[in-house]
C-alpha cells in the first residue's frame, strides 16, 4: 500500500491505532483468563486447607467433612494426602535430628 497524501496517511494512522487498541484488549482478555485446574497454594487455599485440617484433627471423618459442602471429595483426599506428606516430612526430620 503506497500512501501519497497526508489525508491517506492520517486515515492509515487511525486505522492502525484502532487495530492496536483491539489487540491490546484481546491481550488483556487472554492475560486474565482462568485456565482452571488446581490453584496455587495462596491465602484462600491455605485457609480452606487449615479449616479442613482442624475438622479432620478434631475427629471428623473425611465423608463428614465433605458432607458439610465446603470441599469436594477429591479436594478432601488431596488435602489429606498433603497433610500426610507434611506429617511424614516432619517425622523424618525428627529422626534425623536425634
């Protein structure tokens, strides 16, 4: 495309600016999308995990905790596996210190 006049150049600039704005909006949408899957261990995750552990350590069964509706069955098993791994690590570190 060959631009020969100032008016053509200004029209082309407006067209390109509009295209850039659209691309920026699309980029922002892609940057903020939710990919799903497991979440990182952020504050909300830790709060839910700690709530689960308090209930579990107080004697509630896994199915009783799930029945309350705060966590899914899969998440409860995931929390339990994480809890047991932490317990195992803590026990292993006690053995090494002795």
